C-alpha cells in the first residue's frame, strides 16, 4: 500500500543526492550523465534501489518500509546498485518470488512476484 509518490518525488527531484554520501553521488551522477538516456537510467537506478531492498520491503510493515525508503540504508554499495540498474536496463534481471515472513502480508495469489509485481520476472530475449 506504499505509493511511489511517498518516496520517489524526493529521489527523482534531487537526483538521489539525499540518499547517498557525496563521493557516491559524484559516481552516480557521472553514470547518469554518461548514459545517453540519462533520465531513463535514473529510473532504472531507482528500480535497482527497490530490488536491493526487496526482501526487507516484502517482509516489513508500512512504517518500517517507509523508513527504509525515505532513509535509504547508508551501507548500500553504490557499485552493486549501478550493476543492478544496468541489468534492469538490459532486461537481464530475473527475480524469483520471495516468501513472506510477515503474517500481515497476504499470500501471493496473483502470479506476481512480490513488491514489484513481477515487473522483472522475465529477461528480454536478445
């Protein structure tokens, strides 16, 4: 029930400058501006941030998830997120369902894989 507006507005309008330390921001912005589709890559990177916290988000409650999304974990490896964003961009990321340990989370009966609704459940044919 978390709407993207609750966290993504800040992520996108400030180009993630509030989520990471300055040296990481420099590396991140270099990657954004080096990509010919820089603003699309920003979206891929934001998706990678969600994927990296996927298990925590699926198993967390609303308040815990909002804390994670509004104060992204500082120990996150920016280079792994960049690699993940590239995999998403290239259609090479395959996610499998994560079993929920949260009793308030309904069973997944829609055939979708967790928080991201199966958006990345299949890799593109290349």
